[in-house]
C-alpha cells in the first residue's frame, strides 16, 4: 500500500466510531450515496430531511468541501444549491471553473438546525466536533473514490476538520498546504461569509478575493 493510501486509512480508522453500522469503503459514489442515506452514526439525521451527499464527476480534478447542508440543501437533497451555492456558482464561473466538472460535498452530511425564536425559520447550527468525526468516514470514502488533484476547504469548519484545529483560513487562505489527503490542498473562505458582508462594497471586495483564490486554484490544474 502506498504511503498516501496508508495515511488516509489511518486517519479514517482513528475517527471511525465504534458503533458504526455502515462501513464506507472506496467503491462507487452511487453505492456510497445509498449507504450514507441510512447513516445513523450521530443524531443529526433525526431533525434533518435527508442525507445530502456530495455530487460531481467521479473523476473530478477539483474537490470542494463545505461545512454542512443548509436549509435549502436539506430540502432539495443536493449540496450548495441555496444562497451560498449561488455565490459559489458565480465565483466559480468568474474563476473559469466549470461547476459541472467539480465534486462538491460537505464535512457533515445532515443539516443541523434549531427553530427560530419566532416564525418557522430553521436556523443553522454549527456541527460539534463529535458530529464531524462521526461523518468523517464518508468524506474519506469520497476522497478515496474521486482521488482529486486539488482539495479545496471552504471555510474554517472544513479547513480545521481536515487540516487541524489550529488552521487559520484568514492567515493561510489560497496557500498550498502539505496534506496526505490530496496532491494539492488549499483553503479559502466559505461563500456564506460573503452573504454576511455588512454592505455592498464589502461584499464586492470579499467576492473579488474569493474569485482570486479560485482563479489560483484553477491555475494549479
Ligand atoms: N453551506 C455549506 O457548507 N454547504 C452547503 O451545501 C450549503 C451551504
């Protein structure tokens, strides 16, 4: 076994919970998606509509990882189709990256939310470390199946769960990071951070920086 596969196996085994009933091994994405649909390895499935598995070509060169599906992704069953997904689509297009050629997924595959104080809105809640750990074998299996050239962590949750809890996206965005997970690994901001920009000018400059990071990523191919 080569050292890349060996180190991936070690990290998958370390994080695999004892109680796991489903065993994601590298196989087809369709088989993984079906198996993940029944995952009960943490409690997030109880309040979610469905598992939102990754999507994209099985031989994608670029593999994008976000945090977890949002409200619209939970209902639709597809990653990055809500407001953050629209920002991502626009930025990818500006960077000259075809989204249909990219694999898009999340570190956690169920929507974690709490009811709004008033109204029916479902408010996004950050996943716990234990929930990210419970979901990690699915991400490892996606990576081992797709074998991307470039792995891109979108935001701190993805970056810290894949590159270490001390990793700072602010300090290291757009830089190549040494990692056994893929030949080239980079982190940038999560597109939802652009949605939270305080005004139009801030949104425009944050979008430009995001596009600049993605343009550099395109140049790595
Ligand atoms: N935010 C994410 O991190 N992932 C999605 O799929 C949607 C929003």
